[in-house]
C-alpha cells in the first residue's frame, strides 16, 4: 500500500451513517466503503436503507441497516444499542440525516421549527451522546463528522429560518462536542455542503427557491460523493490531529 492510500485507509473500521438511505448519506456511505470501512446505514426509511445496503454489498462491501427515527429519543437509544451489540462500537459516526423543508420567515410556525430542530439538531445530539459514550468506554477513540450546511453561514434561498437555525445549532454542537471529547481521543468536525441534487432537496416543501442559491455554483453542482470525500478526510488516518474544524464543500457557491 502506498503512503497516500494508507493515509485514507479505513479497513477494519466501522462507520455509522444516519440518513444513508438516500442522497448525500448514500454517497458518504459509498466513499467510506470504498476506503474499506464496514458501514451501518441508520435511517427511518427501511426500504431506502435496504437499497443502499444492497448496492454496497453487491460491490463487495460490508454493509448493514438499522431502523431509527432521530426525532424520537427512545428510537435513537435502541438503534445505537442494537448497532453496538451486533457490530461493535463504531469508529466513525456521521450525523448526516436532515430535513430540508422551508417556510418564509414571516409565516414560520412553531410546529415546523420544532419538527426540523428535532431531526437536524436534537437527533445528532442524541446520536453523539449514545455513540460517544461507547467510544469513550472502548478507550479506542473515534471520529464524529456532522453534516451541516453552508446556509448556516450564508443565506442562499428564502425560507430557511428554521433549517439554517438547526444547522447553526449543529455547528455549535460540533464545537462543544470537539471540546468535551478531545480528551478521549475523539475528533469532531463539520462539513458544510452547498447545493446537492438529492431526493430531499428536490422534494422539500416550501416557497419557490428565490434568492442567490438559484445561481449556478462556479465549479458545477456538487455530487453526494464530493461530500463523502470531505467526510473521508476527517475519518481517515490523515486527519488524526484534525478536530474542531469546518470544511465547506459548495463548488464555489460562496463566491457568487
Ligand atoms: N442536498 C443539499 O443541497 C444539501 C445542502 C446542504 C446540506 N445538506 C444536508 O445534508 C444532509 C443530507 O441531505 P440530503 O439532501 O441527502 O437529504 P435526503 O432527504 O435526500 O436524505 C436524507 C435521509 O435522511 C433520512 N431521514 C430523514 N429524517 C429522518 C429521521 N427522523 N430519522 C432517521 N432518518 C431520517 C431520510 O429517510 C433520507 O434517507 C441533510 O442534513 C441536509 O440538511 C443537504
């Protein structure tokens, strides 16, 4: 194995990817599996999770599914316990699952704010709590990568008050997680994607996507595997001393 490939070798590692049934999460799972990781897809959509697992297995990778609804604490606790019992403590947790739905600021409802916060911010908190407890108990360290959004820092399209706030909360969760977990050898980093064409992005409810986000990113649209490559870096031996960092992958959208 060359120095370059050893730096990104995840053979023997177990990765847990939330929302890996579709879109960016499926892309992340594919990149991690190609680097040698075994992958558990945690999704509330069992058939989507099953499709990702089957595709990975057909390519010769080790992949498994677990059902979870991130909005329900008991479901998160149960799913994490099942994963640990069946496959051992994950080396890597990727908090990827999220809801995209939009409402105009002046029409924002408490119900939608709570629904989005429960999945996009509280869900990653609960996953981090459950998996990091096991990582700490294992004594082996670990990696956590949170998938936020460039909309947490740059307004892109209208209607993102709840969504962007949830991603801002996730950024803050990343920073505090990095701080509290570093003494256990656990790194925590954040990827902030720009627009990626996924089932969630296409199917999101809300007003027409007016705003600068309608402009084409100078480098073209990102694909799910572009986000996966950033996750792979943070998960890899190459990044063993990298924590508390944010990496935007937006094809230059922030320049437009
Ligand atoms: N697509 C984009 O343009 C874009 C841009 C920036 C950030 N992101 C972020 O990337 C992440 C993935 O987005 P995507 O575009 O692939 O979305 P997607 O909707 O295509 O896929 C999300 C997956 O998460 C799962 N999921 C949703 N709610 C869940 C819950 N309560 N419990 C468990 N699983 C749940 C869905 O079943 C689905 O498989 C999200 O956090 C999103 O906010 C996406």
